[in-house]
C-alpha cells in the first residue's frame, strides 16, 4: 500500500477524515487524534434564522468566513478575518465576479461588516489585496457574555 502525506506534512494532500485514502496515510493516528479539533461552531439560531433567507451561494461564502474568523475572545481581532477575493473564490467555488454580490447580501443581512482593504506586494512582485471582514455575531455574543459576568 503506497503511503500518502497527511495533514501533519508540508505536502498537504489529505482532505481530512473523509478522504478515500485515509488508511494509506502515514499521519493517520495524529489525524484521528486531532479530528475533533477540526470543527467550526455555528449557532443554531443563526442557521434557523438565515437558512431560508440567504441564497445558497451567500451561505457558502458565510460559512467560509465563519471558518476563517478569529475565535480568540481576548483578541482585538475577535470575529475578524482577512481573506483575499481569490481565497474566498477558490474555497467556495464562487466566481470572483459574483463574490461582490454575495458579500453585499451578507452585509445587508447584518451578518458581516467589511472594513479597510489592505494592499500588498506579493513575492513575485505583483500586487494583491485583502479586505477586513468582521463576522458580526461574534462581537454581539462577546458583548452579551461580558454583560453576564
């Protein structure tokens, strides 16, 4: 049986525990040990309230942004992420052209807030940019939790 590189390696070929080649993975034990850490929490009220409201494409984009958001409640960047349009498009399968519409839909529903755009020079000399996106329910939940104390 040919061994493949798993999540613990630099050549990350593994697609997680649903990968058909899991039993061939040299990192299988480490993967199984860490599998329960690979999840994103989405409150049920959020799904119940927005599943029928959001377009399927906007929901995909939102799930990606929730996945990428900073979960450390002690950080000044709690609930924020800095994805590029290319990263969002590649992860969700949504075209970069259609992405603006989806981000606007999420913003109109109050689920995200877009902030400043940061431009940078890539190692190959070309230019790139990321936008600060805040997943707003994280901040709301943090404030409610602090009031409770």
